[in-house]
């Protein structure tokens, strides 16, 4: 690698994404219809959750086609400062790594797709020494821990139930609400903030600076931030103008850029790739919890509940099919640089492993579906048998009455007591035979618990 020196700006940014899962989404629709629905939802959100100014944003023309066909996303920005600065100031004051907080934070909320969005923080900071780069992961974790400890630090998460209901009401008013996992139909409220955080840092090249680093030292300086060994910390975008170096690993993503437009392109790709990872992890977590719960509920579930759960399983299956298609790196990006940016997060978040986990969990869920389907079918058959029993008994009683009437017509008279005995005995005998038949059939075909 070259031994040349590069000049770094003293100004750098942290870019954190805190994903959330609503548990419901905007229904699938063709691009023109989706844009209209997004705009309708945005209009409602400005009423239902007016603490933020909401707008419908269009994906950049340089984005992958897989994003552009979605016609855009919803963004909200707080109308007044939130309490996030307090947590960030405390983190910077605790960590003496030769980096300072500039006091500027760009906070926004983005709703992406599939019920997933994120609270995004762009934190403007200053490098005082080059050595601080090797400790940026340490500072990033301190910031995240402070945010997690201060419950009101992220306004959306602090007001989560209100926000989630505002989103649901806005989806409904736009006639676009889709219960993608059947949670709402089962009586649930939805999901919540995820446990994951996208950790990113952006350094910048300038013409002149007192902060100079040899190019060959970049992998070593970046290693603590990505969590990779220096020799594994390779530049993923060697031929992309405006991005001098990009490293992505298990712990985070870090880049050196020289073009503001490419910086925006990169950070936006980081965000949407992280959103995909978040929805995959949350679906895997939800399937685990729901499968365990259904195994217990199968002992007491009724037909109406079984029908709702079966519908939910169908919805989950559709979600898995759509997600596992969109999630593949070659489906996300159309050119190598898009795929490379995405693949770094795809590998870091173990997305391939989670896809396999989803498929395995769905096999268990499908077994439960089969059992519930058998239960519903047997229940319907039992109801039909009971109905036929009633008709059989009534028909048999009618036949007996007709026979007795025929006997009377032939001048053979029976006493009232004898008539009542014949009708009662015949009817009860027919009923008992039918009930015995039902019991035998039920014990033979009803699924064992």
C-alpha cells in the first residue's frame, strides 16, 4: 500500500441509526399508488404526531433501483430541540480520547418499509489528534450507552406508544394499513424499538491540515471501529470517486470521503441496509416468541383464534418471501459499489444466518399451521355431524309418526301411551347410535395434544 500521507479534516461525524419495528406496514402496492399512499400518511402524521415536521422524501437518483421503485420514504424532524444533547455531552466528557463534541446534532426519524424505520443521529465532532481515530468505537459505545440509560434521550422511543398509535392511525386514514404479521388481528398492538444500533463514522479529506496519516496505517487505525483485524480491514470501494476508503465490520462502518454528495449517498445506503437487517432480526425474534406461545396455546385455542393464527402464518410466509428476495446483495444493488456497501452490513449483521434461522422457524410454525388446520377441519366436521344428527333424529321421529298414522288409517288403533313409547324409544335409540358414531369418529381423527 502507498506510503503517501493524507490530510484529514479536524471535523468528523458519527452517524447512528436506532431502528424500530412497528409490527404493521403500508400495504404492498405498485409504485405510483405507493407514492400517493406515502403522501397521505405524511399529511395525517403532521396532525397525529405534530411534535415532528413530516415530509415525503424521494430516493436519490443514484440509489439502487431496488430502493427507487419504492417511490420514497417518510421523514420527520423535531420542531424543537430534544434532550439528546445531554446524553451526548456526558459521553464525550467521560471519554478522554482527544475528540470533542461541536454541539450540533441532526436528528430525524425515517419510516422505510416493511414496518421498519429508525431514529437517525448525525453528531458533529472534532478530532484533536490522529490517535483518536483508534478510540472512536470506544466513544461511540459510550454515547450509545448514555442514550440507552437516559430513557427520554430519544424522544420517539420515550413516546413510543403514542408514536406507534399515530403511525397506525395515519396508515388507516390513508387506507394503507397492512397487518403484515397478523399481530393486530390477534389483538396485539405491534412491536417496538429494536435492540440494534447502526454505528457509523465519517472522516473527511481536505487540502491542508495538521492531521496527517500514512495511508498504510488506515487499516490499523480503523480496526477497533470495525472489529476486524487490520489485515481484514480492506478498502471495499477502491474505485469509487469521492470515497477514499471504506471499511465495514462486525462492530461498525467507517469511511474517509472527499465529496459531500458521495458522503450523503454512503450514509443513506448505510441507513437503509441497516433497516433491512433490523427487520430481519426482529422477524426472527418475533417468530421464536410466537412459535413458543402457539405451542402452549394449542391446548386451549378455539376455532376463531385458530383461524386468526392461520391467517397470520400466511402473512408471515409472504413477508419472509418478499424480504428474503429483497435482502440478497445482488437484488439490493445493481452495480458493484452498491453491492459492496450493502454486503459489508449484510455480512456484519449475519443476515444469511438469520435467513436460514427464519426458514427453520417457519418449518415449526408450518407444523403448527397443519395441526390448527386439522383442528378447524375436524371442528367443522363435528358441527356438521351434530347438525346431521339433529336432522336424522327429527326425520326418524317423523317417519315413526307417519307409520303410526298409517296404522290408524288401517283401523288398527294404538293407545296414546304406546304411541309415545314407540316414538320416544325409536328416537332415543337413533340418537344414541349417532352419538356413539360421533365419539368413535372424534377419537379416531381428532389430533392428539
